[in-house]
C-alpha cells in the first residue's frame, strides 16, 4: 500500500493506493523490426532490435547478438553501438530467419532475398 498526502494551507488529504506488484525487471522479450522484409540479391536492409520487460516497456542500453539462419543467403553486419541495428545483405535467393538476442531472450524476423 502506498499513501500520498497532499496539503494546501490548512486543508489536507491522504490517498491510499494498493500496490499490485513490483516493477518489471530484466528482458522478457525482444522485438525485431521490420518483422518481415524482401530485398534483391546484393541489396541490404537494416533491422532494429528492442528489448522489453514483462510490462512491454523498452529497456535502454541493452546489447544484442544477431544471427542469420543461413549465412549463404544473407549475412549480418552490426551497424550500431550495442548492436541495436544490424545491416543484413542478401547474397543469393532464398528465405532466412534473422534473430536478435539480448538478456537470454530472442526475437526474430523473416527476410526473403529475391
């Protein structure tokens, strides 16, 4: 329970608020955007990762590891500090899953190279 007291001159009020739980901590899931994309062979696209807590609030200052399910179709280059953004280059036609991992949680997106 939290109590908030407000005073204005001689008047005062106290408000009691039940506290339902402690704040969320740690990475609960990772979002990768865009969640799917198409590019031509030899083109590239940037994907961005965002770690979220159990309440869905973005967690800043997280580091990410990026992978491609098939590096012969598309490879990953880290494009920013902490790996928040990765540049993916299409090498040959096919479909891959691009994954970003932070805090033991992984988010994924699909990339089709044409």
